[in-house]
């Protein structure tokens, strides 16, 4: 599957326009007066937003053309509901709308089917959460949501978990000076200790070729199962530096394994 296509749904993405703030303002004034041509121009001028969003979902196995069309629906909904008096950038308002539309599509077309009753419970729980947040001026606890719905806490938790999208361990969560940190880097491993490593690969010999600092970092990461953030605190360097040293050490070790 090709994700870097120039043409998606008949649209040449390399030639998409970039609207200036003045152009956006003028077009939106015309849109509010019912100008359909202005609406089309505004949609076309914001298709780059859709492209930037659907790139986040390129590892889901879906056709980019399909995601692009769904993203365009989210964009159009954002245009129709955008309130210029709120002093918020259109992109700030539109991106969550586009993401939400794509996520709904992926959820409804997921091969892992969730029953209608569980989904209904989840949606009611989300609505109740929003209501209680505005009422209490804080995020409500699961117990409070369950009480409001007159449901067992376990049912609410299960329903909310069931509609969560699966996330790849290799999904980037942070960029620092060209170094990408992935979800996998944030996960602690409590099961795999040094015994498993030593039984499967000749790691002890390979580690002899590393510096003391690299050995210490790998020991904390893979023998003690600590996250990069925990290693960062213990060693006294940034998480990005930990990630850099870890990857360099593993690459160096592969030559001797």
C-alpha cells in the first residue's frame, strides 16, 4: 500500500493552495452569507489539514483514499460549526473534528466488533462525563459516572475500554532534535529479565564492547525493566539522550551477536 501518493481521490496534493489569514477571513465572511463557491474554496484551501491528520493513521491498514474522504467530512463539519467569535484559529478547531471523524470510521469498521449495547453504554458514559465535568468544574471519577448512569462501575470501565482505538507500540509520542521517542520507549518490562536475555543471545560478550555508561543504561532498561524516563532520572541526562545512547549501544552490540 502506498502512503505517499501525490494524488488522493483525484486531488493533486502537491499543488494544494495555502490560504493566508486575510483570505481565510474573507472567505469565511462570504460563507456566512451563504456563498457556496467560497465554501468550496475554503475546503480546498484546508485540505492540507486533512492530509496531516490522516498521516497519523497510515499504519492502520486502511486505504489513504478512504481516510482522506472521511477526513474531508470532518473538515466540512468543522467549517459548518466554526464560530469566529470565539477567537480560536480554524485549524485548532478543525483538527480534533477531523481526528474524531476518522476515529469513528476506524472504530465502526474495526474487525474487532463491539456490541451495540456496549457502545451505547460507552457513548452515554462519555456524555455523562462531559456533563459532570461542566457541573463539577473537574473531571469526574468513574464511580461518579457510574452512579449518574445507575450502572455498575465495572460495566462503565469495560464499555469505555471497548471503544478505545488500538495504538501501535511504534507510534511516535515526542521529537527532540531529530530523535523520535516511541510508545514502546515509555513501557516498563516487568517480565523479561536478564535470565531470558542470557538464554537467548550471547549478550554478556557483546556488552563487553560497550562503555560503562552504555552498559549501565542497557542494564537499567532491559535487566531491571525501567522506562527511559526512569533511566533518565537515575543517570541524570535527558530522555532523548537515553534513547540515543540506547539505540547506539544496541546497534553496536549487533555486530558481536
